[in-house]
């Protein structure tokens, strides 16, 4: 979608680029752009982020545990809910 159209649509609806920021590995970006159809809630509650810090092309997305190339295959995606959760850094301190 052209950047100008994206900027205009963001006033009314959540665009794919706007929501994509929510899938960043950076905590400040993950905790943003929760809306999937209306952008007003994120703007109202201060969780709106216009762009990722590194830009869309350079940002890392997804859960670190599932970033291997084979993890995006259909069978691997279907098995993700049954995968044992990884220990968080808080668990090891």
C-alpha cells in the first residue's frame, strides 16, 4: 500500500503496517498497536507506535523460540501450542 494512503487510512482503521509493529521483538513495540480494526484505542491509551524503531525492513518479529526457518511450515505452526514453554530470564534469576 502506498505510504500516503497508509497514513490516511490509519486515522480510521488499523493498517497492516501499523499492526505489524505489535509483532516486534522490542518490548516497547510489542506493547503497542493492539487494535486489529480501530486505531483509536491505541491512540487514546498511549499505546500507538507509528513505525518500528529500525523500520519495517530491519525489524525482527515473532517469538524467539519459533524463528528457525522450519518453524513457519504448517505442521510446525499447528504444533506450537503443544511446545513446552521456554524458561524466561526471570525464572533463571
